[in-house]
């Protein structure tokens, strides 16, 4: 197994290390293509990236990892639900001079988006979080390693995590329950993968995904990362 584990002191240290890796990537290859995630986990990384001065983004290509789809018949998300494009703009993208590729503009043609991501032999760096059910991006349990970029139903556990049980019970009909996700196949085509996991409640799923005696399987999509030659798992807990 070629997974490297780095255990830091807290979520801010995870964010800082992740930001340094992005910086190193851009310094060594200014025209890097980088896939960025949303969620709570990467927020300290975006804050740390915002503090790095003189980072040259001008030749880089930035991609979204996934994006919500509108529920049938709706033309806007309800209050408090942000598109992932909006999230990325808010936390980083609007402040950097890079070429940005918005999945939200291509929700009807996921494979065309995958083609852009795969240009020049795939992304240089893909940054991921991990769901409590082992999903990466929105490749939910049941996703094989050759999953294409596609529209998916979000797992119930994911809906509860993202919207909270109370809101889900109240507003289910108007909340996004589908998304387009970069497929595992395109993620695994990345030259380098960085997975961030913070909070000790994620320890169990990290052990399940990367345990030495557990074979990769659709039951835990993150476990497919063990087949990749260059994965770094950055945590604020010992694994
Ligand atoms: P989180 O989400 O960072 O909000 O825990 C991670 C994920 O679902 O990939």
C-alpha cells in the first residue's frame, strides 16, 4: 500500500499542511490542474491558502469535485443552501487569478466535464474529504472504482449530514437530493490525491477504508484509494 499518513495536532494544522501541499504543487508545476472539495473539513485549508502571499495561480486550472442538482421543478435552492460553486468562490476562487471550471455550468453533460478534468492526462492533484459512510466526492457506497462522472442520488446519511435531520424532515422536497460527482475513475486518474479527515469521529471510517487487511470494495468507496500509487491522508487524530 502506498498511502502516506500524516497526523497533525488539530484541524487548523491539517489545513496548513494541505495549503502547503497546494503551494508546493503550484511552485513545482505552475500550470497544475487541481480539483477542490467543499465541506467543513477543508475550510482551514482555504483560510490558510488565503494567507499565503505571492502564490502564482495564473496558469493553474481549478475544478469542482462535485455539485448539487436542483430538485425537479425548482429554479433556485432554498435559503441557506449554497451551490458548491458559490462555496468555492466564497472561500477561495473569487480571490485567485486562475482558470476556473464550474461543474454547475455542465450538470447536463457530466462526461464533457470529466473530459475537461482528464485533459493533459488527468488532474495533477485532487483534494478530498471523506463522508462518515466512506463516500468520496458523492461516490456513495455501491460505487465501483470505474464509476464515471455522473448524476447520483445522495445517500440518506449524506442528506442528514449536509442539512440536519430537522431541516430534512421539514424541507425534504425542496432540498437538493441529487448531485453530479466526479467519478472514482477520474479521481483515481489524478497524479496525486490528498484526503483530509478531521475530528476523531472520522477515525472509524478511515480505518475501515485503509485498514491493511481489508480489501477495497464498493461498500466503502474511499477504500479504492488504496489502489492509487500516490495518496496522502492528512488527519488530526492517530489512525
Ligand atoms: P465534511 O464532509 O467535510 O463536511 O465532513 C466531507 C464529505 O462529505 O466528503
